[in-house]
C-alpha cells in the first residue's frame, strides 16, 4: 500500500509538471497567434489568465501528491507539519492567482453572478 502511494505521488508530481509545461506552451502559442492578428496589449490579460489557470491546475495536482506523500508514505508529525505549510503556501498562491485571473475574491463569485442576473426569470409562453 505504501509503495503504491509513493509511486502514485511521484506520478502526480510528473503530471503536475507536464500540465504546467503544457499550459505555458499552449497559452504562449495561442497568445503569439493572436498577437500577430490583433496586437500585444489586446491579448496580454487573456494570456496571463490562461497561464494562471494552467498553474492553478498544476498546483492542485501537486497538493494531491503532497497529501499522499505526507499522510500515507511518511505519516510522522513532522511530515504532517510540513504538509500543512506546503498546503498553506499553495493555497495562498492559488487564491492569489484566482484573484489575478477573475479580478475578485473567490468567495465573491456567487454574489457577483446574482448581481449580474435578472431579478426575475423571464416567463416563457407555452403554446
């Protein structure tokens, strides 16, 4: 069981690396293609948002790998404390990236979507 968890956590580390690398490559390719057509400034924010999304996905996968390593492979108090620190740092990075991408705090999404929707749904005529 411990060996499976160790191999899985190492595989997740590699997957996270590949996800981040692909996000950089694809985002950059899309950005450069659009820059040729519409210019640098028109596409810069979208490029940063796409990069941020890829990094966020990679960070989430890295957190899963760290949980496996700390809880299953090395279940010591020191390992759990290190895990807590790693998760705290990565959570801060994730929230920071989310704010950068969306322009608001993650917990404001529900309120903002309610403000942008009509107060009453339009009635549909049934014929």
